[in-house]
């Protein structure tokens, strides 16, 4: 009886509360309908992710292969077009110069419209610039070839920021670092091609027509390759899978919809750990850019008429770096020790630069192959490590934005180091110029040691 009586007293109270909530505005509480469970917790890794990654690798290579294609045969280009060494160096530095202003709109468009839009924009610009170069095979048309190179360089803004973003959007948490390293591998593959084939295709001849025919073959091959890649992107490349591949990416999808690009940039530039990484990363990559740009001049100083060896040494640097990138990506996925790996690779880059400096001599060219390979393994292997550490330090900000700013700083340092290295190279010679680079790398390693080990993406709770 008492239980029945208690129930009869409770029912009117609950009915009254419900009535008040529904009819009295001041007492009503907005009902928050939780999102369907799958919008946050349901994840899926699609097999199609590998197709996206392969297409991006080829697309990145088609752009990067043109960065060094003039500088690695600088003496031939100077002779054919009758231009200075500075003009030839500018065909490489234009990649760095144009990246700095264009990375901000490119990063905004990547975050706003997704991977497919960025890939299409970059591939169209790369293809158009490549075909403009086809029209520049004449000793008086250096300005035309430079226009084509500039357009390809601007398109790079839609390439370098993508690997970290593509890895996060398409790959699960146990593969994201490896996927990022493979994405960076595409850029290195292109640089390797740029080192290897121009010296093979463009002969060093006193007959301008012979050089011109070699350049025409090179330009046509590059233009055809970029056109094929553009077709693949149009047909198959997608921005993102239907479901996110990881809980972290699921949360980030929601954040991307509520936070503006400029808010994200503001948070990045007020992140002390990220700013330290910007400086140390820029030093490492900027020095790599300087050595790559002037490699032809370094090798020919000791071994005249060895243009092909200069290209092969550059190839050795980049191929070793590709291996280093993949190894570092696997290490990060297995250990999740981002700061320790970053610092270790940085110190080994410093050691490799010291060995490279003290083994340059006119007697043993194969020593340069070995030491350049060691330098490349760690210096270019550092690239994806920096991307992934930046993603950890800045989570949940978009990976494309953090990588874009990282690359922008690299271009600034690349321009500065290339110009200073070239100046000191002619003033002091290679030894003291390389000693200056070693000292700068030592400072970059110090900066890396004081970066806080704040792994936000790893520590995220869901």
C-alpha cells in the first residue's frame, strides 16, 4: 500500500516539471541532441587510401623534379642562354621566393576546399608551366623558360603542405607517420629525378643546337609526365573518405567546421614549442636547399667536366634521404617518440655535415658519394619527422596549416642560406663556407633540445 501511495505522489510532480519546462520560457532548458554515435566514434580505414597516396607521390615528384633541373647543369645553361650563375641560381630560388607569399592563400584553400581542390590547382599550374618551357628552346628565350619555371614554382604551394594532411585524413593512427614519410618521399623522388636526368639529356657541347635539342627532349618529357599526372588527379583523386580513419581525425573534422583559418594561424604563432620547431626546422632544410642548389659548382670546382657526377651525387643525397624518410616514419609509428627522434636525426645531420666538410678533396670523388649519401639520409630524412612533430605540438589545428607555415620558414632560410653560401663560397672557398653551415646546424640542434615534449595528438582523450 505504501509503495502505491508513493508512486501516486511522484507522478504529479514529474508531470508538473515536464509542463513547466515545455511552457515556461525562463525555466526551459534547451535540449542538446547528441550527435549520432558514428559521427564521433565510428571510424574506417579504406583501401583506396593507397591509391590517393601513390597519385600524390607522382604529383609531388612532377613538381619537385623541376626545382633543380637548371642548377644541376648550371654551366651548360649559362653557356646556352648566355646568362650569369646568379640567373641560373634564381631558377631554383624562385621556388623559395614564390612560396612565401603564396603559402597563406594556398593553405587557406586547402583547409577550405580540401585535398582535391589543392591537388587540381597545383597540377594545372605545374602542367601549364611545363608546356611554357617547351616554347623556350632558343638562346634568346631565357625569360620564357623563367616564366614557366615561376609558374611551376607557384604551384609548389599546393604540394608541400599536403603530406601531413593527406596522411591524417586517409590513414589510421598506426600508419599516419609512415604515410606522411611516403608523401614526402614523392618530393624527394622528384628532386632525385631532377638531379639525375638533366645531365644525361642535355650534353655539354660547344654547339648550341646540340644543347638545344637536349633541352627540348627534357622539356617535352617533363610536360608529358605532368599532363598524365593531371589526368590521374582529375579521374581518381578525392578529398577525404566518407568516414574518418581515426578518432583524432573525427574530432578534427568538427573543429575544421567551427574555426577559421586565421584563428588557426593565430594559435600556431603563439605556440612556443611550434615556434622553436619553426626555427630549427628552417635551419636544417634551408641548409639542404643551399647545398643542393650549389652542388654543381661544388663538384666542378674539384672535378671539372664532371656534370654527370654532380647529378649522380645529388641523386645519392636524395635517394639516401628517401630511405631515411621511410625509416624515420616507421620509427615514429612504432615508438611515438617524436621529440627524441627529431633531436636524434638533427644531431646526425650535424655529424653528416661535418664529415661532408672534411672529406671534400680533388682525389677521391667516390668519397663525396659516400659522405653526401650519409648527409642526405639524415638531412632529408628529417623532413617528415618535422612535419609529424609539428602536428603533435599543434593538434587539433589542421596539419596543412602547420606544415604550410613550416615550409614557408624553410623557404626564407633557403633563400638566405643559398645567397650567403654562394657569396661565401666564392669569397672563402667551400671549406670555411661549410664550417659556417656546421655551426648553424649546431645552433639548430640546440633549439631542438629546448622544444617541449608536448604530444597533444598522442595525449588526446576520446
